[in-house]
C-alpha cells in the first residue's frame, strides 16, 4: 500500500477528499485535519497512475517516500539518505528538489533544507550505483519537501505538468480559470448532469467543458501524459489497462444541457475550439476500446448577459466574471456586478455561483448569499458566492 499526497486549491481539501474516496481510496491520517492545500490518501500501485488520470480537482499527485522527525540537519540528511532512491529514479534522471516548505520547525531555512536533501539523494545513488557523478541526461524528476512542526515529508512528483493542464485548452485568453478550480466549483454546487447549466461569462469555456467531462464521466487526464511514465516503477501495460477501463465508463447515453455565452466573439470561438479538443480527446478514448461514439459539445453563443433569458424553469448559473485587478479597474468591475443583478430576475429559479476576488461583489450584486466559500485560485485569494434558489426536491 502506498501513501500519496494530492495538492489542490486551498479551501478545496474536503472536495478533493470526497473525490478520492469516490475513487475507492482511503484518506490517510485517521481523520485528522488535512494540511492547507494537501490531502493524503492510501492507494495500491494502480493508484499511482489512476489518481493522475481521474482526479478532477487535484493540482498534482505525489508519492510519499518518507515521513520522519528531524530537529537538525544531520537528522534531515540521514532520513533522506535512508530512502531507497535507486527504486524510484533512473540512472540518468535529472533530479530537482523543486520546492521546500517549512512551518513551525527548527529547520526553517528552505534553501538549506533543499541543499541537504539534494546532497543526500546524490550521495545515496552514488554509493548504490558506484558512480562518482550522475549523467542527468534523462527526464527530470521533481522532489518536494515539507517540514511541518519538525516532521519531514519527502514526496516524488507523479504528475509532471500541473493536472489543470488537461491538454484541451490551446488558448486560455485573458485571466483564465483553472480547470481544477472549475471542477471544484461544480462539486461545491453539487451539480448533477440532469440540471441545466449556463456560464454567462464563458471566456475559454472551462466551466462548461469541465461540466461536460463530468457529466459524461470522461476522465480528465485522457489527453496528456504524466511524470510517472518516466519512472522506473511505471507499469505501462497496467496503465493501458486502467485507461481502457476508464474509457469503458464514459457515458454517451445521457442527456445534458450545458451552455455558455460571452459578449466577446473571440472568446466564444475560443471556447468552441477548446470544447472540440476536449470532446475529440474523449472520442479517442472511446475508439481505443472499439467504440465509435461522439461526446456532444457544449453550446456557446455570443451574447451580453443582460440579453439572456432562462431557457428552462430551473438550472445553475456558474461563472467567473471579470475581476477588477485582472481585467479592468475596480469601478468597472463594480458596475459590472451591479448590472449582473439582471441575472437574478431573468433566471428566477436558478441557483447561482460566482467566483471573484472582489470583496464588494455581494454588495454590488444586491443579493445576500446563501454561503461563501474561500478558495485560493492560482495566486488570487477568491471567494465563491453561492445562491441556492432551487427547491432540493426539484434537483
């Protein structure tokens, strides 16, 4: 059994934890509170690949190589040296201790911790392989170190590129929403495929596309590769079997009503193109198991949100409107949020979810939220405003 650590947006730990449990894996830590932006879980060898392929809200997945106490640099070095690095790295691997984070620990110099761990890895591999230097001509392997209250975690990256890079978005436009954040918003709203969904500020189409992948049960990682595929313990044959099994779970027999709109014609075209790539990705997964079916594309149209009207009696409006500090000045953002009050009237029985970093959104929007969820979206501290208006029995 392996211990894995998945990273996510700060504030989305519970959402990610529920997703991990839904995949059939057990959370580690005996129910203790997860560290900000991190969820640890236990998984078999399949989980090393499957978690990367299937998790929608995780930003990265790591394999935990060691957990030990260290009060000084000698203990830090000895613990790192004790790891059987030869089992996790190739002889030509380019090893990078990419990040170190310390919290309430005697070892509080991140740069020094980085250097000590890096030295321990090379010393161990040199001793085991009887090499005075390593060629480092192969693929990069990233190692991350956390020192929390004197407890050291040494992790190996299994993802490579961040998992929000699904492979379908060729052009994100200005200030795009991360795919993993969009997936987290859908889960926070407890959205179900039978509920109509519309994004009135669709931009690059991320929310609608992530909703489609979820609705049709398409694993988000079908269109890309992962760092684990370059590591010595990777089982390519088993990974292919996992891909095929997940492809068998794709649903093409369900009706969904997912749409998006934007006042910017270029944004609409960008969303259509990205959706096409995403659905082609799903189609290729189906073809790999001998099924020639297509995943319906979300519908995108050019329109000012003020000209919209609810196409169904109830549904979900989910959006990432322009932020003042990102797409314009604060007053422009405030005026936009005041105008967005029309959505409340034009979509009278629809739930509404809005993510923004603008603290005055609720005041300008003119309606009291049902709840506010704090999320760290990229480098921005954002708030997700949830307005629940549909009777639960109607969902």
